[in-house]
């Protein structure tokens, strides 16, 4: 078997050294009743060719962004990844390396994590960031638990405009972690009055911009209202490219910013693996979950990096740890940081501008279709429309034309009647102007049929 | 700030042959330069609600050639499985097959959006379903929860399922029993689910003290968390009895599956009586460690816990695979993560499993255990195995063999670095003094094992001679950086670059 | 005024004068910990209970609880330790003090060790 280098001759030598007759003897101390006598009755090993055939056949049953026009968002975005990114992350020294617990053997990893932390702090407008979390939604839950620890309060407010999956994750943690979530049910088009809900037992208020429906918000006033009551403001960003163009959550006064970093460097990949960004104020670093790369010097006085403030983490604090997290999202963080390095100040800005321009064109084209109305007053690259027909049926019909034309709101909020015609649509730099015009044409046809 | 100092560099550039120094990207900023080409856009008419910003973010500008060079140089400072043996205990640093990488990037797999209509992603759901099916059969369990993003996340899933089951019964059981040798994520997870952790000692053989465990059983015990084989590399031979005992008082058995590589294909944890177990796809099933992640931690569940599984999960309805995404009105513990799970890792793990098959996996656990025992047998005279007898997939040594030499486990590990090897796990598990936990995995050749053993043996001999204490204390000397000052890093944390930052103490030029 | 020093089996010392006690960790403890990188001190006015958590002392590789040797109320904490945690290593029994307490139950001092007993206790550990 091509991945297993031990031969029968090797085995004989090794068994002689160990002093047992066979490999099976090394398993004899396991109770016989639970020890299998031979391999399970499942398929045998296969060569590369056969496995490739199997997986290729499964891939062929899916229509991805390579074949279809993709206009889907809702927390996962179709962006162009420069060719250099995938080449670099596939270098064996990155792909097959480990957590940098022995820093002398991992200065490469530690340096890119330090650069990643710096980039995340810069784009969010915050003072300090960690070396990544699993994804945006788990980062949001961790942020809430951090706020609870800092304020010693057990009740949190979550805006109804936050990604419903993110809200659900926070609610799961609340249920088992013993804290309360105050959240109004989502009512489309209703303006939220969060400030009124804050009292002095609230640990944090969780909001999102652009919100799940694409609207943009300035949380400066909300930040002040939180501060007055001693609560923390947590801002979620699911489309990180928006930070190339908009006022940052840090500038608004956020205490913690969590984000989904997938838009940079990481393929759609059906929802994972992604990369969670986590940034906060310097005064909170000891309460921050996750790994941290810190700068230091070596025995020769040369600059280098190490994992630091580990005493917050599970392998030392055990049940008193700030979080149980062990693995981060290393390779996805590397892809993120390489992509952002390639973009630089100018490229990041231009990418964001292009996204907004394409979405604006799409909104303008779709807005011309009779019976279609766009709910948003503001948006970055994603907005919500009301169709004259069922959104789900429309989307299914668009799929038959090779267009992934949006996500029906009922996918997230159940079969609520007032949502059945509501659709979430996104356009990025990957959608050409021709593609956008085609989409509008086909949508008009489908709606008029 | 520069990396090098005049005092210590034997060359002008500070480089030494192929050991190339590399600045931070922020120190190489060339304003206006970019590694991508985008045309300028006129946004005078926009829908940004006045939130258009003109602030300078501070990102450095570099071209593609500079970026390739920067990250290539960084990569050269990393040790990796591709470069050599990586014998970290309980990490299962096995070879990462490249076919896995190719399959994850196939059009139709890498480029699909999580919210496409189900008809357009049947192949993707089939991948998840097939992997789940293999995991169910390999473990002999009733159901699998695929969403958890990593091992610790899987632990959270398992313990939350147990809490959900107890809540459903209307029972309050605040205590969870955890062996002292357990990985730190176990007690951290239990605490995160609102449980109190009660530690159980090990016996002289290194396994759970059955009497001590039984003495702690009471109606307020929710569960016991066991790692099997345990972190000492030993099979918990009493596990079937432990399962019976905990079930008798109405509790659950959570199994930490980090060490599944020792028994995969040969023992089904379901036959042992466990109620749930997380599997680390990035350990047993070869998905790459990537410098610390991403991982994937699906959780297999017994029938007693199946209905509490998190959303989403896959159902077959009218010949079509669908995702059930809404937990409302069900027993489900809820959602643990946005979207559906670590699909990229599912593709890789399924590719690995299909490549090995049942016969290949039988050989995987056999060779993993063989390799660890070979190392143990070769070193048992010179070093000090923590427990007598054979081990499973990892060999545990204490620092007894270094007694009176002045060399600590840490020094020994750093000396191993100069020999060209990544050290084994050190100071874990906590129950053994100066622990050294060696897990070679099945993908190391005999030649590779012999080279590693020769260095371990040699270093142990040198330490015992007590003539070269300095060389141990100063190690490593051949790596791009020598021992780093972790104390200052913790006392004065510098966690990002800034243009006004006071640099760490250095004899700067 | 007479000052008496007592020791606990968790390696805390307490210097008591009337009903005020100053608490720190012993030199043996600081050696075991290694370089101290951070100290977490309780809030002023906090009521502490004998044998329960009072403060945390962190080194690079470990975080250890400092327990209250006796019950009482926190009167003062050593703010210097926040900026200069190394003081705990340099002068554990003097400048490296952690907390000053107003004892609520001086009877709890009975049973704590004196210097000689503590020194023998430490000898027995190695």
C-alpha cells in the first residue's frame, strides 16, 4: 500500500527486537470480545486512479462557480484567489507543519501569524488580534463568552439582523453555558431599537455590518450607549472585503470585532474550512481566547516569535481556561494573509470598490424589472429583494439556466409567509458586467413566465 | 528593526548559505505597488450611506515576485512531516497524501457554495454521507455528527449532547469524572458545558484506577471522559466495565478519540460501550495539520444520544440528499457552527479512507503500534519507559534516566532539534515526571525510525556521561533562531507590528 | 508590636501584626514556578476564605492559584507586581508581597506552620 513503508522483512526484524511473534500479539491485551479477528467487511484499498474516478464522479454531480454564474452570499463569498496563494500554501513546510510549540523549528509559521495578527488589527481598526479561530460564527460565540467573563454579567443582546447561523451558535452556547440571550425575532424591514434594551446586567450587544440583509450601519452611538451601561459592543463582519472601503468597527468604538475571513484566500468549499478573525482592545488581551504569536529575541539577540500568553489556554489552565479551543485555522489564516499581502493598501481598496460597483450595477438592472423591489437603502456587495413570485421556485428555475441567482430567505427563517418572496443576492468582482446583464435578462424572463 | 546584529553575524547580509533572513512584510512596503491588478473605479455615486472611508489602513504594498520570495523564505524556516519524522505524542503526524489535495480542489467540490439548491450539490452531500457511513462502521456506532470544526469542538458537541440528554430526562448531574492524564481540552470542555470536573487518578500500570473510579460514582455524576488508548499510550483494559458501571448509575461515557490511530479497523469503540466519541480527521485520517489547523472533529453517537445531534445533518428524502438545518421542535442540541462542517477536510478524509480500505486501515493501526513498540524496545535500556510492558501507538518515557545529569526534558528536546528532528511531546501527560511521549505513526520507514533512535540513544548516553551539560543547555545552535525568550514575550507582549513600536531588547546595530 | 510569620502547605506566607496580615508566596514556590510573567490580584474589599482562591500567579508554562492562608477582607494589593511581575522572583518574601488582609478569624492561624516546620516540610518534598 503506497502510503505504508514497512515491509514484511522490516516487520520480522522489528518483531524480533520487540520480542513478540506477530503484530497481532501487540493487541492481545485488548479483551478478545472487543478485538476484531480480521478486517471489517468493507471495500479494500484502491489505487490513485480508482479513487480519483470515484471522487471525480461525485464532483461531476455538483454545479460550482466554475460552471455556473454565482450570485450567492449570506456569509460565504465567491472571490478571485490569485494563483500564487494556492502554490504557496501547498509548500510542504506550510501544509505539513504543526502548531509552533517548538518555536526554533517554526519561525516561518510564527512570523506569518504575527503578520496575520497585524493585518487583522489594521483592517478592523482594533488594537490587537489573535492567530485565528475556526470561523466567524464560533468567534462570535467566543466573543460573547469573553464579554461575560470581563463584565461578570450573564445576559447578552443579539441584534435580529445578525446572520441567523451566528445567532444560533450563540444560543447553543447560552443554553449550555448558563447565560441568557435577549433577541427580538427578525421582522423584515423593521428598524431595531437596541439602545433601549441595554440595562446594567447586559454584558454585551452583538451587531453586524453589513448586516445579514446587506444594510450598512454606523454603530458609534450604540458604542457610547453600551459604554454608559458598562456593556461591551461586539461587531460581526461576515464580508471582510467591505473593510477595504467602509468605516471600520474599531473607529465606531467596538470593543471586540469578530469576522469571517473566508473572502480572502479561501475557496467556497461548501462552507468549510473557513477562518475566524478576532480582534479587541489591548486591555483585554488576557481574556482573549485562541493562540497568540508574540515578538521576542533569541539567545543571540535576534528578533523572533513565539506563542505567548499560553496560560490562558486549555493545555495549561485546563478547566479554568478562557476557552477549550486547541486547533486554530492555520493554513486558512496563511491563505488569508498571503492574499491580503498581494492586494496591499491599493489592491484591497480597489477590490472593495469593484465589488460595490458590480453590486450597484446588479441592483440597478434588477430594480428595473417590473414587480421587483430592493429593500436596502445601503449595501456593500449584497442586498435583499422582494420578488413578485416565490423566491425558492425562482431560484430553482434560475439554476436550470446555470445561474445561482440568490438565496431564498425561507432557507433561514422557515416557512414564514411574508418571506416567501424575499431573496438575498450578492455580486462580487467575479461577476462580469455581461454576466450581470444576462442574469437580469433571465430573471425577467423567469418572473414573467 | 532588523533581525541581525553585527555582533553575531559571520556574513555581511546576515544570511548563512540557505538560511535566509526575512523581514516582516510591513518593513518592505512600497507604497502604490500591488500584487494584483484592478482598475480604478468611480464611486462618486454609491449606496454606502456616508460610510465610505478614506483612512489609511496601513497594509504594505508588494508585488507578486516579492510575495513569492517572502513566503518561500518563511517556509524554509519550518520543520514539517514532508521533511522528517514528527514524533509528537497523540498528534498522529502521519504523511499527508497529495491525492487528498488534488481531490479537494476539483471543480464541483472546491467551488460550491453552501447555500446552493440541494439538486445542484447532490455529489457534495454524497461525499459527506459516504464519509459518515465509513466512520459509523469503523466505530460501530449509530450516528455521526459531522459539523464540529476540530477535536475540541467535537468534545464540546459530545458533552453538550450529554447535557441535552440529561435535561431531556429532567436530571441535574453537575459532576464529570476526568482522568488526571487527560488532555487539557477535556476539563476545559466540561467546564464550558457547566459541569464540575472531578479528577480520577491512574494506577501504577498507567490506566484508570478502577476502584477510585467506582468510589466516585453517585447519582450526581453525568459522565466520565476517557481517552482510549489513553495519553500514556495504553489501552484502558477496564473500559467495558467502566461503561457498564457508568451506565448503571445513569451516566454517559465520552471517549476522546485522539488516539484512534492505535485501534482503527481493529477495535470498534461502540463495542466497548461508549456513548460518544470525537474523531480527529487531521490525526487518524491524514488531513493536513497546516501549521495548526484547520481540523475537523466529527462525533460518533450511540443510539442513546443520536436524537440530540447538532444541526445540520443529512437525510435521504425521495431519492435526494437534503440538509436538515433547523433545530426548532427537535431534541437537537442546536447549531455549533455556521454552514455544514469542514467540507474540505471531509473530501480529504474520504479520499484517504477509500485509498486504504478496510485492509489498509488494519495495517495502519498494526504498523503504528509496531513502530512505537520498536522505538520503545530499542530505547528501554538507555532511557526510562514510564510503564513496563508493551505500549500501543505511542511510547512514554519519564526523565528518570536524566536524574543527576543536570539535563532536563526540555534540554534533551532542544538537543534533538540540532540532530535534525522535531522533538517528541514533552511534559505531557502531567502524571509522568518530565514526560516524553513518542508517536512515530505508521508512515515512518524502518530506516527513518533507526535514524531517530540512534540520535535519542546517543543523546541519552552523552547526557549520562555528564561531560557536555553546556551543549544541552545551549541547544539548539543550528536552527535559524536559538532558544527564544518566552518570559519577556509574556511579560511585555508585542502582538503586532506598528511603526511606532518599541522593539524588544536587542543589540541593534 | 510583635509580628509573627506563618506558612501554609501551599507555599504561602503570612506576616501577622494584630489583625492585619500580609500575604505572599515563598522563595521555594517562586523557584518552582520559574519566571513570573503575570500576577492577578483580587479587588479591594473582597472577602476571602481560608484555603480558597485569592490570587493567580502565572509563569510562562503554568498558572498557579494563590490561596488565602486565613479568611479576611482585602485591604491592599501590591500594584507594583502588575508592572513588574519579576519582583516575585527577585524578592518573594519582601517586595514580592501580594495582598494585605484584615483577618476575620485569627483562630485560623492555629495549625499553620512556623518557619522551621515549613523548612522541614519543603525538605520532605524533594
